[in-house]
C-alpha cells in the first residue's frame, strides 16, 4: 500500500510550490514501464512512513517531463534529495540500502517550527506540521476582522513573515478559531506567534470535534468539558515556541477549536501573525490515500 505521506507531483508549478514550503524533499523520479521502479516503491513508502521530517515525492517522468528535464533525469528510478531548494544528493538505481543511507544522512532529526529558519523550540521527533492536512473550506474564525483573517495567515503553510498578513479580532479581544482537518489527526503541540506581544493571546481553551461550537459553548466552560485551558507565556509568542498539549486527549481530532479569551495587554484587539499545529495524521483514516493506493 502506498504511504499516505507521499505526495504526487503533476506540474512544475506544484513542484515549485512544494519546494517553497518544505525544507527537505526527496523526489522519486519513476516511470510506469520501469520494473525496478515498481520493485523499490514499497520500500520508498516505508521510508515515507518513518521519516516525517522529509517530504517524500513521486514524479512520473513521462507525465511531468518539465520537472524531469530540470533535474536532468535520464535513468529510472532516480532519487533526488533537495534541501532549501538546492540539490544535495542524487541516487540512480533501485538499491534499498543506498536509498536508506541517503535518507538517514540527510533527514533532519527533528522538525522545527518555521522549517529552514531553524527558529523556535523543537517539536517532538516524528511530528509534522498539520497545516497541510487542513480542510480549508471548513476552516473559520469567529470575530475576525474583515481585513485581517485567519485564512490569510494559513495559506503560506510556513512561518508568516509578511507584516501585512495577520489575524485580528473585531468587536472585542476574543477569537474562536476552528481548524478542520481532511482526516483524523493526533495533536501534540501548538505554536502561536505575534509581532505585537501586548495583543498576543493570553488565556486559551481548546475543544475538539464540535462543528456548531460558538462563544456561549466555550467561554465559561472548564476542564474536562474543554480538552485543556491554559495561559500562553508572553515570551513564547515572540519566539514561536511550542506549547505542548495534552496529547492523550487529542488522539482523534477532526476539528480543533481554539478559544482566545484575553490578550496580554488588555487590548481591544487580539493579534496573531502565525499559527501552526504539530502532531501526526492517523494514516488509516485517510480515505483519499487508500483510494490512490488502490489505483496504483
């Protein structure tokens, strides 16, 4: 079965977008008629399941010729390791040991918030950013301003470095963010960053899997009605540190609801410049991945 962590690239534009988002990428250039490509495909899937700090990609050289030509691929399979948009290693042929050595040599040992920037506190080994698993049409934020919305800071899928893009509350300091995922996920940590510490979130409550949730449902709720309630340290907002959550209570999440009740300066508006969620997708529930595996 093909790993749900493998991405299939169908155009040069998709490849460029991926490289802008991911620090470490391993590309499998293959062809439908190539016997050795099929032989090593299961091992490639095993590596994708194991090494979550590398993005594993498959490119059919006959269907996406522009990408194959850009990387001067003439032998199938060819594996190309790319870090920060630069090719750092290439392997030609279907040798599992050499492929394993290649991944072991170049895989980051831990995923950090902001990818290649290296700033922020490290996430737990094996965890990945779950932003790529968002069901964007179902993502929403109650009491966001019309000019500064949640989706404006999610579309980059990396640390937001654009001063004009941030989430801001509207009528008062409160926000109710709903992050909906396209498959069940396990969540271990949360990252929230702001350039305005006095407007940064202070009191937070988390709830899960309630599509109709509103302010009345969570504002006065306490644990265990909510999954977790805590105050965010002000210094973590500037540095993008991971806020470690109660992992045992966040094992099967379809929707994560983040209620911001107050900010650090008692300001009328709360501001968030970047937000990220770290954990692991529950692979067995990804029906789109199962369907693709059956087609393969």
